[in-house]
C-alpha cells in the first residue's frame, strides 16, 4: 500500500494514492478493534450518451450529497470508509459530517460531527483508491438513521454507485451544506449510494457477518426506506440473541457469479476478495448467487445499452466451479462461507434443471462451511418451482417483505459466527 500526502495552499487538503487492489479498510490499526456496521458495494455507471433514466446520475459538482445509513451495531467511536473504485479522476470531498437523521434530509444539527481524513477536512482520493476517515466520536446507536453529508469538489461527477439502495438520499443546492439541518437545502432525491461504502465502529470482541450476492440479497422490491432486505431482518433477529454481531449487505442487483456486466457490476467471484472479505471484522459470509447466470444466457441481445451482456452460456458445472473458487478464496483468508440455495424463479425446464442440480450440490457437497436453504424457505409447497404466493413481490423472482423476513428466519444461528 502506498499513501502520499499533499496540502493545498491553504493547508487543508489530503491527497491520497492507494493501490486499488489493496483492501486497506480491512486492516486493524494499532490500538483498536473495528467492525463494519453498515456497508454497500459499488458498481460502475455505464458511460455513454443517451442513457436510460435509470442510469443517469445526479449532478453533484460543488453540491452536498447527504446519504442515510443504518448501523447494525452501535459504538461510541466510528469511522467512515470512502472509495473511488471505478473513478477516472480524483474523488474530491471538500468537507464531510455525520449526524443523526431527523427525517427526510433533515439532521439534528446539535449532534453533527465533522469527519476528517489525516486531520484535514478535505480529501482528494486517487482513481481506484479507498480510505478510512479518522475516528469520529459520535456514539452510534444500533438501527438509528444517520446522515453522512459530503460537500463535493467543483469538478466532481458520479461514475460509480450502488444502484438499488432501497433508500432515498439527497443532493443539495450548490454549496457546502454538510451542517445544514433544513430539508429545503436538499431539493434533489436519488435512490443510490455513492463513495461512502462503509461505516465501522470500534467494538472489541465483535464481528461482522457479510451477506453477498445478487438482487435478492440487495433487497430488490422491498419497501423503500424500511430496511426490509433479508440481511436487515437477520441483523434484527441476531440482536435478540447476541450484542456482538453486525450484518452488512453487499448484494448487487443483477450481479452474476461468473460474468461482468456493463450495468450490474463485476462478477462476484472477482469482487468477492474486495467486497466479501475486505471489510473490517468480517469472519463469516453468506453467499447467494447464480440465478442471473442461469437467466441472462437466455436473454436476447439488445441494441444500445445491453445490461445482460455478455450472454454467457453456463451449466451447473460452470456454477459449481465458480463456487469452489469463492470458497477457496474465503478459506485462504480464514473466513467461513455459508452457501445459500438458489430460490424458486418459475424457470423453464432447461434452466430449472440447472438450478436443481446446483442446489443439490450446495446441500450435499460439504464444500461450504454451512448451508442456508432459502429455496426450502420460500417455495410453494403445492408448486416447489415457484415462490409461495405471500412471499412473492409480484414478479415471481423477488421476495416480498414477508419473504425476505422468512429468509432471515431460515438462517441457522448455529452456523453464524460459530454460535
């Protein structure tokens, strides 16, 4: 890892250059035990003219971006993780603050705390680099909403995000509004996360469970702003059993195990080292992936932006080979990996045969450190190839809020964190 510092004429800026392949935020600094309490995974934004509205990023240059996060574990001292993954130019943040949310874009101004990097308010992060803030003494409360506000540089653009946040975030009028408590200063709403990819707390003896996968882990079609994804429900369930576990959601909607996508992020087997294992405190991960590999091979090519490209042909053995590589990566780091069965999706027979064979391998191979049988938890007893009606959000693939809760209840606590 290489870190270099440079100051502006005013002596206020921190310039950081870190090798992109180094998961710097996984390292434990001397004198502290950090665990990631909230996190998200980034994906690049397609860069081309005439993008569909879903892929158009808000204008952020010289404005304040306010993002709402919910820590799954509390702590007196926290630190914010920022990332310029996929950036082509430096990520410039002129100032940042964290404060308890007061609803919508409002914050409790009296409890707002400035976030610094190397003692400075301003940071310039090289393309591909990532960085933890200095420790912030704020006293995070579990499941309380916090607003992280970033005043962006005058030339800043958004080239990476987490597209399906299931959370409304905000962009201000021009200017530094990091400490502005008013709703009126933030007229623009967007439902993505950007740059802020982790929030860690100092918590000796605690650890983090990482849920990683596709849209079903991402919580696609769950209720907006309600934290009804299955990892959220799991975190609330665990809170009744233990006070030393955080759960983070690293799902990306549309993500595949084996293939990259222009819209849906790097293949999970390639991003796993960074997203699944890179966060502080992760000792166990739950892997749910494969339905998009099965489905996208059958999607017809589209002119213009083809998010399903490449339409890679896969069979069950291809997916099993990918799982084995992810398992090996986890075990090389001393991490436990739980394998989750692929949920029902009303597939045609040739694709259903792949799902069935893969699920059988997950259940019986003994390769994973434990099995989470989401298929059994969600399927309709009268028609096991389909979701139970009350667990179906309506598209026959993604669960409803009740379905996501059933998934969380299906995770065996004996397999989590060695309980």
